[in-house]
DNA sequence: CTCGGCTAGCTAATAGCAGTAGCTTATTGG
DNA sequence: CCAATAAGCTACTGCTATTAGCTAGCCGAG
C-alpha cells in the first residue's frame, strides 16, 4: 500500500477547504479523510482529534484575519482606516466562511499562541481608534461595539437572517459610516 | 409498563430547558429522552426528529422574543423605546441562551407561521425607527444595523469573545446610545 | 547495499448519536 | 366490555469519533 504522504498541515489545509466550502458544521473527520483518500483513523497520526482540528483552523484563520486587517489599515487613519478595516473583515469572512466561523470558539486558556494573535488584532483596532482620540475604557467599549457590528452583520447574513432582498453590503457600509460618525463624539 | 404521558409540548419544553441549561449544541434527543425518563425512540411519537425539535424551539423563542420586545417598547418612543428594546433583547438572550441560539437558524421557507412572527418583530423595530422619522430603505439599513449590534454583542459574549474584564453590559449600553445618536442623522 | 527501527496508514472494535421497523400493551370510545 | 388507536418499547441500521494493535513502507546506520 503506497503512502499518502499526509502531514499535519496538509490535513488542516484540507479541513479548512472543506469547512469553507460546505460550512463549519459539516467539518467532519470522515469527510476530511475521504477528501484525502485515506481511512478515517489515519488522521489521528497527524491531529489529536476533531477538537484539535477546529482549534488549529481557528488559530490559522485568526492569524490570517489579523494579517488582512493589519495590511488593510496600514498607513491609513480615521474614516479611511475604519472603512478599510471593516472591508477587510467582511472580505475575509466571506472568502473563508468556515475558517471564520471556527474563529468564534473561544481559545482554550492554554493556547498562548492564539491568545497572542488575538491581542495583535485588538491592537490594530485600538490603533485605529487612537486616531479618533479614543483610548482606555472608551476604546474598550468602542472596540466591542465595532466587533459586534462586524460580526453581527456577517453572522446574520450567513444564517440567512436578513430576509429583505435589499443589498446587505450597502447596509453594512452605512452601518460602518454611522459608527464612524459616532466615534467623533465617543469620549464621555 | 406505565405510560409516561408525553406530549409534543412537553418534549419541546424539556428540550428547551436542556438547551438553555447546557447550551444549544448540547441539545440531543438522547439527553431529552433521559430527562423525560423515556427511551430515545419514544420521542419520535411526538416530534419528527432533532431538526423538527430545533425548529419548534426556534419558533417558540422567536415568539417570546417578539412579545418581550413588543411589551417593552409599548407606549414609548425614540431613545426610551430603543433602550427598552435593546434591554429586552439582551434580557431574553441571557435568560434563554439555548432558545435564543435556536432562533438564528433561518426558518424553512414553508414555515409561514414563524415567518409571520419574524415580520411582527421587524414591524416593532420599524415602528421604533419611525419615531425617528426613518422609513423605507433607510429603515431597512437601520434595522439591520441594530440587529447586527444586538446579536453581535450577545453572540460574542456567549462565545467568550470579549477577553477584557470590563463590564460588557456597560459597553452594550454605550453602543445602543451611540446608535441612538446616529439615528438622528440617519436619513440620507 | 542491506538491515533494523520508526511510523504512516491500515483493520477491527467500542461507544454515542439519529432514525426506522415492528411489536406490545395501555388507554379510550362506542 | 371490546376493539381500535397509539404510546412506548426493543432491535436494528448507519454515521460519527476515538482507541488498540498490526503491517509494511521508508530512512538512516553500518
């Protein structure tokens, strides 16, 4: 029997493709194994189990999302930066829906690597907010509001929660612009 | 063998309790059956299956949420109404996390009953927005923004996505107030 | 070049889940 | 009081994750 030449990264990569194509809920070791032309238990030589797989997907996705957002906002400030950030977030969530969904599972407390990336993402948002003169506790509130807005739109759209036929992207842009305006008077 | 005296509503009620206590993802026919002191296949005499169960939970929850929001905003307008709406939403999502989560699954197109309730909920939001003089397409955008904000906060908090120890409820209130302010200049 | 160890991938088996088929018996209406 | 209905059961299938233990391909040491 010829070897399949699996590696942990290969397994995770296929799993991500599957999750992005079929949805995070369809991510199953059986399906990944089939994709790789391998028997299901063989995967355990490369990942600890389904939970580990999800964790690794989440870690990769969070890193990519952070990189995308960082790149998008580089050299910009205020409204321009905020729009770029929102756009990058939207773009990533739509290009990699399964990976994005994986991101939401809270990282286990012993995953310092991922916690670090999460901090980096937070720092990008803080940096943008600083351009508005928002810092400290104000920045925490504003960051949460922005995340809720971004995630809310993405999640509700993915769940088919927006019944009306109107263009969701347009609503999203207006929401971001409205948030941008409210940042001007954000400080207590 | 004495009968257990199950009914569809009893099964759904127990399922909801389970979902609210253990989380929507823990909702399993096996667990519901155990709770009712009954063998798993017996449930099929009262519900069509796990999907049907989820659908019924979603329908009930959506109705309750709509009622809560309707009650909360009755006789109020603008800021007062908006705050009451947000508060009722937050309250419901926290009091019934499992049921709330069920709500997000898009209703199947043949479930006119639930679609109707969804419209009722939408109408409540539209009514509040009308108090701000926002109608038509503007109202669609504003409604989506509000829903994204509300759901985003609830979902991210439930997923443990808010790392910082600061009070999430306070951030939520600020977000709602910021949205309230931006509604004043919402019209194009 | 060869042989021995490592390990990738396998088969087999366990356990938990959803769902179906068909039986038994409690309940209830005539 | 009896018969039809249906509640709840056991037994089974099929899918999932996970573990145990085997086999054989590959690679490095000599």
